[in-house]
C-alpha cells in the first residue's frame, strides 16, 4: 500500500508554477511559455534592425550584411529555437539563445561600421520605430502573459485532480480523509482568486517590461503603483497556494501514517 501511495504523493511535490515532471499531461509547457515571451524580444530587435537598415539605405551605405544578419536572427528563432522548444530540449534552447545574442552583437558591429558619424540620427530612427510599434509590442506581451496565466491554471487544476486521486486511494484503504478533503476544498476555493489576480496584473501592467515574483519588475515603461500593487497581490497569493499544497502533502502523509 505504501509503495502505491508514495507514487501518487510524488505528484504533490510539483510547484504550482515550477518544472513539471510529467509534461505530457499539459497542453502548455514551460518551453512554450518561454518561446511566447521570447517572441516579444525578437520582434523588438527585428523592428530596431529594420529601422537601422532603412536608414543605412537612405544614406546610400551598404546594408547587405545588416539585412542578412537580421534574416539570420529571425530565422534562428523560427527554426532552431522552435525545434528546441518543441522537443523541450533546454540545453539546446540555451545554446540557440547564445547564438542569437551573438547575431545581435554582429549586427551592432556592422551597424557601427555603416553608420559611422550617423549615430545620433540612427538612434532617433530606431527609437521612433519602437514608439510607433509600442502598441503592437504591448499586445504581444499581453498574449505571452495570457499564455503564462493559462499554464498556471493548467498546473493548478492538474494538482487538484491528482490530489483527488490520492484521496480516492486513501479511501480505498479505508483511511480517514475528512481533514484532507477539507484542506483540498480550501485550496480549490482559491482558484477564481488566483485567476482574477493574474488577469488584473495583465490588464494594468501594459508596458513593455517583465513582471515576475521574486525578482521585481524591470523595463522601459513607467511602472504605476496600480501595477506594482496587482503584481504584489498575485505573487502573495501564488506563494500562499504553493504553501497550501505543501500543507496538503504533509497532511496526506500524516493521515496515511507514512512519515
């Protein structure tokens, strides 16, 4: 009995937003989430590159290397990085990220050569292009956060389902589960609050910057107090839910006398 129960209990060790051991159970993987966020950055660089390429052409300099480097950057995201994400090969993902950073460096070096003495105007063109596309980039970021939210909910629901399987297993061995059921019910009531907290943060934090728990908020846009408040509320609730799942796990071990 203990061996069978321990197999099921292992599921409860999975953090609500952490690495998923049985990724096949989910439609949205952590790699998918990373790829969606990465697209925001890739598009920002693409827009910047194209602004500089356009200005290079305007002043009748050679933009051929800049153009090919930009195409290499975008193609790497669409092919090599996508392949690594589809196979959830994080070692390859990190390798491709390094290659893309090197490509950005190569573009900058070539831009310095072609735009010598034109740096001020070039930066004005680049910044203007980013301002013109601010709404587009913000919409991409909102989509990425939406996917992040959906993944969080998948993980939450998965843990609830697995916890219920544990309870059913305990009951099949005639183990008293009333305390466990009550604790699980308490966690389930947090679902709508958790979803709402993420939606509120997504709605009010509409700038081009990264939000997250444990490392603060960074980026280019002005950060409002409302945004800070919503992110803090989300992070606080997320930590609370993680702790409650840990307490549920401990309670299961206690009633099953497996400590």
